[in-house]
C-alpha cells in the first residue's frame, strides 16, 4: 500500500464530501446545488483515479480524455456512474457560464442521489486498497468489482 496514494485519494474524497454537504444546504433555484453536487462527483472521480490509475505523470496527448472517460477505462465497474456524470458536463459548463440559471428540483435530487452513490463507490475503492484487497493497477482480489 502506498501511503502517498492513500493520502491523495482521501484528500480528494474529503473535498468531495465537503462539496456534497455544502450543496445539500443550498436553497437556491437549483443551479448552484446542481453545480456543487457535480463538483463533488468529479472530486470522487479523482479519488477513484488516484487509486486505479498507475502512478506517474499524466500523459498529455492531443486526444486527452476527461475524468469520466478515464474512470470508465480504468474502473469499468463505475462506468454507469461515469457515463451519467459525463452526460452532465455540458450542463455544468452552462451553469458555470451563467447560461443556465435554474435547474429543476427533480434533476437536482437525482444528481444528489447519484453523487452520494459515487462518493460511496470512491470510499469503497479506497478502503479496499487500504485493506490490500485492491492493487494499484485496479486488479480486484475479492470481487469488489461490479456492484461495489
């Protein structure tokens, strides 16, 4: 177990939880809540990537992939969640640009549930790694894969 990897992943997960808790307390037209829940999920994606991606510098390529694509590639058991949040990336950009000022309560509630699910998944991955049930390369030794 690499303590640096654990620290990095735990730090990202802690920041995700702060964003999630902050979002839950926002009473606005939904746009800021949506944005904060999305950002919590992307921090959770970072925590998952810290565990699953091989250590070393991130390669810069012309076809550099976003975090959601990288999660799908290295941790396919979380592909559905990564696909869901990847599909919200444009909306998040539009909210941040001020082009979208209201987000429906139903969508916010759905994003909140999926973000909570993703934070739980990131926590489970980190815990499995800390307990030696998950290698740095992402090979699972106890079946933590799909449905984790």
